C-alpha cells in the first residue's frame, strides 16, 4: 500500500495527446516524513504508520520530543497498513511513489456549510407553491405519526451540514510532477482549497531514489585515414669506375 499527505490546491484541466480534456485536481504533496511505525507484535496491537506533513518552525515541547532527530512538522496523521509495508522511522515519502494510471482513494474533510434546511441538506423537493401553503414551500412536512407520541430516530431534519470526513474512491492519477511535488488527480476531491487530504491506494511503497539516467555519448565515427601515395624511389645505381687504360708502348 502506498500513501501520502497533501494539500488541495485547485482544479484545472490536462489535455491528452489526442486532444481529450481531463478535469483534474492539483494536490501539493511535499515530502512526508515517517514519524512512527506501529506493529501488531509490539505493545501497539495493530499495524500502522504515522506520517508528518507541512514543515513548521516552532512546535510544542511534547511534539518536539516525539519528533526528536526528525524534521519539525505541523500535521501528523496515521494510516493502517499491512504487515509487508517496508518503511521505517525517518523515511521520506514523495510523490514519486505514485505513477500515472494508479487507482487511488482520497480522504478529506468536506466544506462546512453551517445549519441548513432539509431541501439543501437532504434534497427534499419542498411543498407545492399553490393556495393555502403561504411560507411552507421549504418545510419538511410531517415527521411521523401521532400515535406513538414521539419522533423516531434517524428522521431527516434540518441541522449542521458538512465538515465531515469524506472518502472518494475510484479516482486515478493522471500526471505526477516530481519537480514541483504536485499530483494531478482525475475528478473532484472533498474539501476546500488548502485543505488536507490523504491519498492512498494499492501497490508497493518504493522509497528508493530514482537513479539519474546517464547520457550515453555517441562514439565518434571512424574516419578513413587518408593514405598518401608512396612513390617508389629509384635505387641509386653505383657506377663503378673503369679501370685505367694502360698506354701501349710502341715496340
């Protein structure tokens, strides 16, 4: 299982090579630090990983003791994991653990809308706007029979709306910008801008840094050596001196 904490930035769109437009949500996920690893075999009783997000300059003393020898962070979140999650305290989780095409879930806090009526909160269609209704157009109507002399539980009524934990499944990673630590997720996510979201999905958590690809320099083409024509040098002919002619004396 792979996971990361991020901050919802905004919605935008990405164009595919064939011109198709995909609506996406941009999430800023700076490197998360693993602050604690809980194990079922230890005193914790369950398997979980606690991660920290959002660097802080100043934190409380209790939190500083918990984060001893680690980076200071504002937000700590815990997520249940399986036994085979190979992470340890101090590891850094980046957006590089995800890849385009990964299926994920996102958990966040929905926008708080305060006290709302049944039409907005539950989708009631309201009453007829005809004779005899006056100001009853958006009223809930009857909330139960009179014989029981009480209101049953779980009756949909007006009340506080939003500000709840919401999980959206079936989402997909469209693009990963490792340089800017941004994930582009297809569709809409719960919460307002700058709200905290937890992104997680199936897969192996690979924390090994990406190895830079070495550029292979092309070997220079072998050029044919220019062969100079060798002109054979004529051998020196040694001229032997002729023997001296003896003068013939007249007898």
